[in-house]
C-alpha cells in the first residue's frame, strides 16, 4: 500500500512538472511575431517607403492618408517597390498601409519612424532560448539527483 502511494505521488509530481513546463513554454512563446513586421519609412523628398522589416514589399499595398480629424483624404496604392508620394497632400496627419494579408501599419506624420532591423529582436530570441536551456538544465539535474538517490537506496 505504501509503495502505491509513493508511486502515485511521484506520478503526480511528474505530471505537475510537465504541466508547468508546458505552461512556461506557452507563456514564453506568446509574443508578437515580427517575421514580417510592416513599417513606414519617411524619406527626404515627401515620399514614404512602405514594406517589411526585411526590405521586401507587396504590389498594390493600399494606403490611406488621414487628416488630424481622422477623415480620409486619399485612398490609393503604393507602387510595386513600396514607394508613395505625399507631395500634393499637405494636410496629412497619419498614413495607414495595409497589405491585404493581415499586416497593417499606421504612422503619424512627424513622429519617429520604425527603424529597420535592430538588436531588440535578437535579444528576445537569446532570452527565450536561454530560458529553455535553464528549464532543460533544471529537469536534467532533477533526473540525475533522482537516479543517484535510487542508487543509494539500493
């Protein structure tokens, strides 16, 4: 009877440990994905570039230019290279681009634009990978301690 209780307790601990591991993996992996982060990059000559962080663009990307009241001034598309001219639109307050595949970005004129690339993404990847390594080392140590404890008791 005593052995079955110990086995039951050990089984419950294993299930709880696996559940906690799965929960940690889920919580650590639920982040915003920036594989194809869309961005608007203002250029010097009243032109903006609309594309993804890796430099690629989509043909016929829709562009909405709004005034400071939120009214749409222009609905148009960027060219095949992602460029759009704001030369004849003096009241532009915000620009929203949509690629039609679920990516959408809004930029308020005059605010700093997103920077292509950067180290933030790599720091997050290293941090998440480090957490998985620490979790794996913790469980490896537990298994090693448990095995050495069983050898001592035999």
